[in-house]
């Protein structure tokens, strides 16, 4: 049998394209019907911090809101953006055109920013719970977008600031080379320099193809820096930390600052290696009775994956959206700017974050928590991983509204 | 300190070594692909999934049955190889008469299925697997710290690659295999059970992927995507080496690992494309690959 190389290559490309199947929408029913689209990473590096558990959280919010009892017919659909901005924006456009009222989740800053533009163009509500870029409430903010759970300002100031304060003055960065990693690195560099520290090196690696970080880790090690700043997330962080352990980086005294680490990552790394890591989240399932009760409800449908802060944002965001829809009516809520304006007017209240508010630039205001990962002996139940070190109040967690350059904010 | 290309020499020596380690995996995986393609004319897109399953079986053997790494080195390839044998007999063997592209699509679909099923069961962050205690330390080589386990991987990969190359190219069994694919009717007339031989070859190729998976388990996060992340590079290795050339796949695997290693110091953002740049250059100069024969 003869095979031409061209045939192999073209068929391989076609086969890859087959995987990018667009989900289809059910026909829209009359009455108080709504559609919520969960746009996330269902197969790649961020699928544990978003993915199916985000869908479970959205559905849990609808159940806790009592949507069915109140006469709402809410359809939840999901779509995989594959960490590609063009795929995410195309999906969002298709969804909004066919009647999706709220698009939620969206890990990956590049995709998150692309969808913010589509939401504004189509005037549809968009709650980003899982991308880090602070541009969503800065230069890229709009009247249809709310940024829920965390951002790069919070991460760089909380984790970065704590490491500098603890004496980590010279830094080497390993950066995921796209919108999120670059911004997180730049903001953390600013924190380091403001604290009197120096940056001795930085490598930008291709995202999302990189799985072996050994070359970059050896460069970090030979730089002699005190702190290794990981401006990445998801499986990249898991792999970086595990491989840093193999190369004896932590054992040799270099501290690791994982600038965005979720509890799901700690689960993947294992406490043996992760113990002692410093990280920041704005939600921890084992924080209080309400978060524990909520987590119990969520884990019933997501048994292998506990909710991280991004998931909690999907829950709280959906709940708040439904309250706003209830206040202004389904017809009015088909306007993204109207429902988002209502969401900003009302204080938020939920089991994940408590009583909070949304700022005029679309920033959900919540405290951030600096955690240290427990030693294996300290962990008493499954996923019992964190000790709370410090709480930063909401006003200090996020950048002051006037400094972000959001066009919605009047000077 | 001596500088090469504006970088400290010890750093580049370190990258050379790391490149050889990554190259070990490229070599082991591309060798299995080259055997399956060379002898069966199946472009096995499921090879990455087999690698991943090998790692998960290793993890499962330890966590469910308490079987350690050393036994897993043998058991995991045997288990995955047996699954490969069953797969060949029930599914793959049905498409030998069709165009080679059907094999590609079939194995691509199988890979997606396996990967999806593993993601549902284990999540995409995966699970962790510790290196055996005896290999868990770090060696100070002067110019870098080398994890003992990574040193072991180079050692194991060289032995495995040589053994497989020798078996296929230099033994009677290898000659029989090559003859059976060249002219199955003739070989069958000598009383050889050719379908059985071909199924065992497929199983062997798959077992090699699983063996690489066992070696990879302590190095990387054991996760459902670990194979699909590597498979594109490994295909590039096979194409550069010359499709179906086993020796070519081995040498190219190691060489590309080293090229990638240097690139990671000189221009890190380009590390995802350097292999494909090399592929393009090689194909322009030698369309059949470095070691391939034009047919």
C-alpha cells in the first residue's frame, strides 16, 4: 500500500478539526425560559479548575435559587473553547445569536478577553469566573461583563507581596507565554521591585504545549535567585512544581511562588511535594459551615473534583444573575447591560462568598486569603489541604477602580 | 566562566543532558510507531493513548494492588500489550485492506475515546506517582543537579532502543516479520501464522509505548493528556527519521531532544515549533526523511 506524506498530514489536520464539535442549542420555549451557557476548558489544562464541575456549580445555583419552583425553565448548555480565543469567540457568537442569556466561567485570559468583546457587541450578560487578567475590569471592561472570583492584581499582590515581605528579594520567573502569564508576571515584577527586590531572569514558554519544564527549571536554578515565580496555572503549575522537586530546587533553599494555584492542583501534586507552598484563593471549601455544606451539595454531583474558587464563582455568579433576572423580568434581562446593571445595584449573598458587592467596573469585590499548604500529617479529611495565613479585605484585594482605565468609570 | 552563544557553558551542558532525556521518550515512542507503520502500514494515532494507559496502569498497580515500579516495568507493558493484541484482532485487522488513512482515523477516534474516558474517571490534572526510593535522589554533576531517576531513564531507554532495533533488524524473528509484511502469502505458505505474527507485532509496538509510559509516570503528572501532548512531536520524529525506519526513529528521537534542549535556553518561546522547523527543512532537502528510502 502506498502512502503519500501529504495525505497523512491533511487527514491528520481534518481529524483534529473533527474534535472541535460545536454544541447545538435546544429550541427556545415560551414563558420564563432562560439559557445559560458554560464556556470552559473541558479537555485541557484548565478542565479541573473549570470544566464539568463548573456546570455542576451552575446547576446547583439554579437548584438553590429554586428556579423550577419559581416558574423558570432554565436550560444549561456547555461548550469547550479548547483554550483557543477564536474557538471561544465563535462559540459565544453562535450562542448569543441563538438566544443564550448568560455566558459563564471561561478559564484562560486570552479566551476570556475575546468573549468580553463578543458579549458587548451582542449586548449579552457575561460572568467571567475563571480567567485571571485584570484587563477584564480595566481597559477591556464593558457594561455586559462581570469579573467574579480573582484577578492578576490580587494574585501578584497577595502571594508576591507575602514572599517579598518574607525576605524573597531576588526572583526568576517561568511564564506561560500568553495574555495571562505575561500580565501576572509583569504585575508581580512590579510588586517585587516596589518591595526593594530584583528580577534576575525570566523565561517565557509556549502555552499550552509545554509539559516538560526541566530546561527552564535548570536555568532558574543556575540563576541563583531566592524565589522562583511561576506565572502559570493548571497542569503547567502541577508539572513545574513536581519537576522542581525532582531537581532539588526547593531542597536547595529556593522558594517557589506559585502565583495561581488552585486546590485541584494541590490534589494533583500531592501533599508530600506541595506542603509548605504559599498561595492565594478567594474561596476554600473548608472555610466555614456554609462553604462545607455547599461543597457537600456540589461534590454529590462532582465526586472526583472539589470546587475551587473559580467553581465557587460560577455558583455565586449564576445565583446572583437569577436574582437580578427575577427583579427585572425575563424580557428585560435579554439585554445584557440591563441585567448586569441590576446585578451591580444589588448586594450579593451566597454560601460561597457571603455578603458582597459588584463594583461599577464589573469587579466582584471579595476578600482574598493567603494559604499555606498543610503537611501530610496535618490533613485530616480528603481535600483538607490549607492553613489560613492572612486575609486581605476586598478593598485591598483588587486594584483601586480609578487606576484600571475602565471606560465605564467616570473620572 | 566559559560562554557559548552568550550563555554559560555549564548551563548548555545541562540542557544537552536534559535534551537526551526528553529524546529518550521521543526515541522509545517513535520506535513503536515506526515498527507498527513499517510492518503493518498503520499510522497509529492511538500510540499516545497507549503511552498514557501504560502510565495509569503503573499507578493502578501500585495503588490498587501494591505492585511496585520494578514489577510494573514488566507487567504494565504486558497488560497494555495484551489489550493491544485484542484490539488488533477485533478492530484494526478489519481495515488492512482499506486505504491507510482509515487506520489513521480509526486510531485517532480510539485515542479520543480512551482519553475522554480517563478524563471522566481521573480528572485532567491526573494523579501523582513517586519514583522508587532507590532512584529518588539528586546527583551533583558539577554543572547541574541531575535527578537520579532521569539518569536511569537515559540508561533504560538506550538499552530498550538497542534491544528492539537488534531484534527487528538482526535476528531471524525480525527477518520473518519483515518478510511477512512484504509478502504475507509466501510466508504463510511456509507454515507461518501470519495474522498471528502481525497481531503480536502490533501488541509489541503498543507494549513499547506502555513501557515508555511506565518510565514517564514518575517524571510527569500522570494525566489523560500526557500522550496527546507528545504524539505530534513523535510523529514529526518518525517523519524526519523516515517513515518506517526503526534506526532512523531512534537516532532522530535523541537528536531532536537535544535540539529542543538547546533551543530552550537560546529562545524558549520557540520550543514548541523547533521540531517542526527541523521537519520542514529535512523534508525540503530529503523528502523521504533522513533514513527513509524513496519508494
